[in-house]
C-alpha cells in the first residue's frame, strides 16, 4: 500500500492547508469482515466534507483528505492513547463503539493491541507525515502556515453533549493554536451568518491535529471547525447530501477561509 492509497493531496498556492481526516469511507476487507452491520454503514463519518469544501482550491488552499474510515483508525486522536477531553466520554484511536454506543466489531473480533499499533503505522503515520511536511513547506515558502481542520457531526449526539449542537463550532484550543487576530477574522463570517448559530471554543475546542500542529510562536496557526450536519445533509441513513442546504452554508465557509488567506496577505 502506497501513501496515495492512504490520502488524496492537492497542493495549493496560498499558505493555507485544509485537512479532512474523517470523510474517508474505505475499510480494508480483513477489517470489514469482522464489523457489525451497523458499523459498516459508517454512521460517524464526517459525510461529504470534501464536497462541501470543494471551493478551497479556488482560494489557493492545499487539501489533504484521508481515504479510510475513522473506524479503521482515527487520525484526530493521540497515538499514545491520551484522552482528547479528560473527564468526558472519548473515542479511541481505533474506536470500538459508534457514537450511539453500538459495537463496531462482532463478538470475539475486537482488534488487539498489536493490530492497533499496526493500523497506526499503516494508516495514521503516513497522513501525519504528509501533514507535517506540508505545514513545514508552507512556512518555509510563505513565512507562515495556516492549518484548517474540517469536520462535521450530527447535531444531536447525547453521548458527547446535551441538547442540540450549534451550527458552527470553532476551535483554537482555547486560543493556544492560532493568533488571536487571525481567529477573530476567521470567526467573523460565522458570527454574522444569518439563520445560523456559532460558538467559539465551546464543546469542541480542537482535536489532536489542531493542538499538535498549531504553534503561533513558530508561525503555524491551526483552527478546527466542527460543523453541524443538519446545515448541509440528511443526518439519518443513507446520509444524503442536500444541495438546497449546502448552497446556503458554503458561502459562509468560503468567507471564513478567505478571511484566513487575507490575514496572511496583511502580514506581508
């Protein structure tokens, strides 16, 4: 298996990289044959995020997108197993339960420690190696790099939060992963988007990717957006893309990414 089987990468001309770690759908046969029927529907996918951000290349952004399902390995989790949100309910680097607490594997088919380590080496490591390399190249070329980690989630997931999630969930590790002026500029299109709700560093403050790579003092700024899926798709199986909804939300997302690119230009 080559790196091209792990991810799709399109380079850009601007100092902005869009990472899409959870829209992958592929599952190796030796893994799929041990999974439950419900898990094979991959309900916790960040459905259609790649399609939703198809405008990113027009802004000059590079795009790195995983091909495999988060059920194979979660690219936004610590490979050493540290909890993303200590004290809260967390999913593992190789999840064993769906967001609805349904088993992912059939009885007796749960991956052991050696298999988990193998998946990290086979799928997790190449994605992060490319992510780190591209961030370094952007900083070398432009003097600054912005990493935008694009996610989505069902609007109601009792396992992780009470009630209904805001539409836009913006995270900068509570200000640690991105310059404050950049964060304000990027958040402004969300805050003023009519008919939508937005929160800055609320329930989702940024995952492993945002926290690991964001280092403003070194010229690397990382922002995560967890988008409520009700804004652009059907949240129940078969998880269809809704152009009537997506066409309304895409200009808001485009405004956010454009603000990031404009911020880098203002620094030159």
